[in-house]
């Protein structure tokens, strides 16, 4: 039999490697920005067109490359950053694998212009699908400009796999932010489709964080610092009262490299402990510096995961330094988590009388009783008469639930009204159906109802707007301006009237009809939050994402005191939906319990 093993041609090998290194436009952005940082640039510009699908360009004023180095830079395993295996344990640069440029050039049309600072002329190289097309001298600024056009032009399957522009843009912004937050001493700008997304002058870290995240972060930050022999911790955490319901602004860097570490994340979150309202997440910007020989960054191709030799110690140090930071700045939670608590303190009804709190005293209490008869002793408590308490207990029931129950009973007597609906644990609506009983997940049901409404408005262009008598203005952080602008057409179709006033300010002139009861500013803020942090892997069509974001912001106050009539209306609306049984993201909205299941319980 003849030999059958052949070495892959370079172009093919590069395309395969590209799949790993350049998963999406954002991965090319990351590699290119990091190369510019490694080149010692003090000014780095990122220019994007169509979410990076048409153009990704990075222009830096770093060291530049000689003609030979420029040609070599597109070869696989060509790197100036390590020379031998030992260097792997002393890595201080971002790159070291020498495969980014080769991979990018395998799947795009690339144009490089680069010049050393002490040379008159620079080098211009054009390369597409790993084929060098042009190498010439050129006039150019000292430093490097690398333009990557039509990513995956030669791998259509891959190109089709890319997500919608807003999703890919979000990924690019994530990468940009990570690099910008790692290097406050470098000036960065980012433009997308001709619009400025970020303009970040060189600054101290705190200023950089605020420039990247938006001015409102200034008052939220608390510094964290801890220097020990093995580990240096610096950066900022945010006060617990500013924790948000979406995770998002959580940045952990190790030796100036953004990493994801569930365990170290845990060390930070656990330090907050009880200070966080359930289900909320604080933002943090934490920088660890550790001897490179103590970590292994080479275990993941995209290098966001690393291994620590001594993770336990690092965990403990990080945990204690965050606790200290929270303590030192005397951070106490304000008991105002907005809508989170609104359900437990319902607004006063007209005419409602507030009872002063009463202190319960056990008139039978005898301090000289023997140990086993103490009121805390379960057995003796059961034996104790509850005579002094029962009236009060009854009173409580009558005040709230019983009154509602009475109304329901009355309603049930009128056959036209159908069965009553009961609110359970503030989260579910329970009602009877012919075959038994149904429990409705309030939040998901509301999401489904609002989602279908806004999606229909978007598809048919029938969304109407309720104009505000007094337009409100909001400041939108740089990262979110681009996102908002991209969605503007859809948002307008759904009834939002938002106008840019420049400099990240927007005026809210109208909100969709039907959402009049909403606080316009709160609604739009939540909408931005949703648009920014909607997970990218949701199983819904790209064109429905904006409607979902609107729906989620519209229902943000779902935990509230519900009137029976409102609950009934909700049930009707849910069952009038095209797909009442699932939330927009495919989670169950209702659970049914048949007569059989119920009678079984009483067997
Ligand atoms: P790595 O960064 O892992 O070395 P890359 O493929 O990203 O591999 O880059 C290959 C080489 O090209 C780098 O080692 C560096 O010498 C050179 N290079 C890439 N980008 C730049 C740049 N913006 N400025 C100067 N040199 C660069
Ligand atoms: Mg590199």
C-alpha cells in the first residue's frame, strides 16, 4: 500500500487555525489591539464597519516593523515575543503564539502599512487568503496600521454563522473595554460606521474606568488594595447598593490580562455577603499582579482562562481585601433596592389606616420556669394555650387576604365573571380551569404578552407613541450610545421617541402607548441595560431581540401589589397570545395540576 499521509498546505493549516483564533470579528479586534499594546503604542485607534464584518482597522503609534519582519509577521508561529520554551514562563506580553496575524490573513483581505520610527519609508503589504498580493514601499506614519476587510470572504459557511450586527458589535465593545481598562496609560478611540463610540485620553485608572463605563460610575467606586509578597491587588469594586440585576461590568485582570475565573469571581462576590440584594451583581474592576511563573496562561487558545499554582491562597487574599475595602469605606447598604422591595411595601390605598406596630407580650411568661419548659422548647409551646393570640391572628388574616378572598367569593357567585384568580408568593397567579388548576409564572407571562405586542408593532409598523408633556433627558454611557443608535429605527417603530442631543445625552419625547404608567427615564434606562446585556446565545431570531429587550424593560416592575381584576386581565391576555405556554426565551409560563393530580395528593 502506498503512503497516504501528506502535510497540509500552509493556507489550509492556517484556515483551520483561524477557526480557533478568529471565532468572530471581536477575536480579531482583541488580537490586533493586543499587538498594538505589545508594540509599545501610546495611542491606539480602532475603526469598525458593519460590526467588523466589512472592516476592522487598528492604527497604532508603536514601534512598527521592518520590511522583513512585516512579511514574516503573517507566517504561522512567527513571533518576536518568545525565543524558546523557557520564555513561556516569563511572559509579559499579550501575544506569544505567533498565530494571530497568520490566522487573520487566512480568512480575510488584509492590508498592512508599517514604519519603524527611524526610517523614512514604510512597508505596504496586501495579503488575502494567505496569498501575498503586494509588497511595496509606502509613505505612512511611524507605527502600524492593519486593516482587515471582509472577514471570512473565503469561508462563506463561517460568515453565515456570525450573529446580527448588534450582537457582534457588543462583543467588539467587550474586547475593546477589556484592553482599554487594562491600559489606562494608553489613549484609545473607537469608531463604528463613522460614529465615535469611545474617546479615552490617557488617564489614571479611576478616570479610565469612569470614561469607559460612564460618569455615573464615579460615585459608585470603592478602591481595593492589598500588597503582599506573592500577590498585588488593586482596582475598584462598586458599592453594594449599585448592584444590578444583570451581570456585566465585572472585570478581573491578572498581569494585565482579562481573565475569567469562576473561583476568584466567587471570592469577590462572597466578600459582599449579605450586603447584596438577592439576585443582584456588583460591578468590579480588579487587577492582580503575580509572578508569571506562578500561573499558566497557555491552557486556553483565547487565553481568558488561566491556572494558578496556589489558587487557595490567592482566593483567601482576594476575599479578605474586598471585605476590607467594603469595611474601610464604611459601606452600608441603603435599604432601597427600588422595585425589589416595592412588593413588600405596597403603596397606601386611599383611606387606609396605618396601624402602629404592637409589641406582643406573653402574659404567661414566667422567668422562674425550669429549663425544659421555656417557651423556646417546642413540646411545651404546643401545649401552651394560644388564647391570648388567636384574636390577633384572625385579625391579621381578615385585614388583608380575607378581604380579598371575600371579594373573590362574591365574584364567583356571578357566573359571567368566571373563576377568581389568586396571587401566590408575589410570583404566581393561580386560577381554576375545567380540568383542574393552573399556576401562572407572572414575570414570564408578562414578558410573553409584552413581547408579542411589541413584536407585532415592529413587524407591522403600528406602534404608537405617547408623547411626554415634559420630555426627559438621560445621559447614555459611550458604550451604549452605539447600541442605542443601532436599534433606533426599531425602537421608533415600537413607539419610542428618543432624540440624540449630542455628547451621549438623549431626550425622551415619547414612549410606546400602553406603557404610560411607566417612569420614562427608568424605562429607557432598563431598556439600555437589556439591550446591552441580553445574552448573545439566546435562542430567538435576531430581529426579535429588540422586542424582547423592550418587553423585559416594560415588565420590570412586575413584583407589585396586584388587583384581582388585573390578574384576571393578565390571564385573558396570556391566553390570547400566539404562544401562551412559553416565555419568549422558551421557558414555561404555566403549570397545570389536573383533578387527578390534586386528588392523588389527598389519598
Ligand atoms: P504574537 O503576537 O503572538 O507574536 P501575532 O501573529 O499577533 O503573534 O504577531 C506576529 C508578530 O508580528 C509579533 O510578534 C510582532 O513582532 C509583529 N506585530 C504584529 N502586530 C504588530 C504591531 N501592531 N506593531 C508592531 N509589530 C507587530
Ligand atoms: Mg499577537
